[in-house]
């Protein structure tokens, strides 16, 4: 499905320091959205929105600081830039991280507390059909060493649950998923994000 002409002109950045950024790019391209890999403040300066992919949040945290992207991204998020974090990206956007590294930074952009690798060893990766608000039919969600939202403020809108856990949520310009929507063929969650831009 095509997005509106207006949003097709916007550029969606994909944080490309580490992790599964290429799958997000492919999905955005299939939605006819222009993308930009973001590795430097220069790359960041041309984007209207940003996706933070899955990967390893502790490594991304270090690279965000060494690339000097942390401060400008933080400023843009707090000024209202739409941002979508999946898995490790969700950890980076959270207010508080449990079981992270002591020096791990986060953007404190959404009022949730997350626990890293919270689904334990045996089920550290799994797939599930979830029901997403405003989408008809189930969404096939892939969880890989997923973080769990262990606390969230009433200001955070719940968009999907897996059992009793919130796995897709939004607060203002910040959308987060504990799973990897870029790893299924279903573009509807990305489409939901792109429509907000
Ligand atoms: N466990 C990873 C972390 O803490 C996240 C896993 C993922 O993004 N697939 O960064």
C-alpha cells in the first residue's frame, strides 16, 4: 500500500550504528518512503523522523556517544521529531532500564521502564500472533531477546499486548515495540508510524 504523497516526500532516518537497520530500510522502501542511514550528525540533519532498530542496546549506547549523535537526537526527540524504537531501540527510548550496563544511556523519551532480556533463556526468542489496536486481524510478532515493559505511566497509550505484557506503545511522538515488526512481511506497524510523520 502506498503512503500519501505528502509523507512520501519526508525522509525517515534509520539509526545505522549497529543492529538490524537494513530490514527497516527495506520495509520503508516498500512503502515508498525515502530513507537515510544515520551514522553522523550530518546524516541526522536531513531526516524528518527516525527509527532505532533492534540490536544490542549497550553497544548502540556507546556508539551514540562516540558518534556525537546522542545529544542532537535527544534534542530533536524532545522537540517533537517522530521516533520509532524496536527492541533495543525501545530500550534506548525508555525512561529507565533494568539489567542494563551502568554506563548505558537512554533518551528518556517515553515514560516506560524496561527490563533487558526479560523473557529468560529458554524462550529468549519466540513468535506470537498479537492484536494491534486499529489493525484488523492478527500481527505476527517476532521477539528476539526482547525487553519487557515492567512499568508504564497512564500517559502511555497501549497499542498491543502479548499476554499481560504491553509490547507496542506510544506517547506523543514516540512509538516503541518490544518485537521486530521489520522481520515479518507485514508492513502495517511501519505504516502506522509513517502516517504520523
Ligand atoms: N537484548 C538486546 C539489548 O539489550 C535487545 C535485543 C534485540 O534488539 N533484538 O539490547
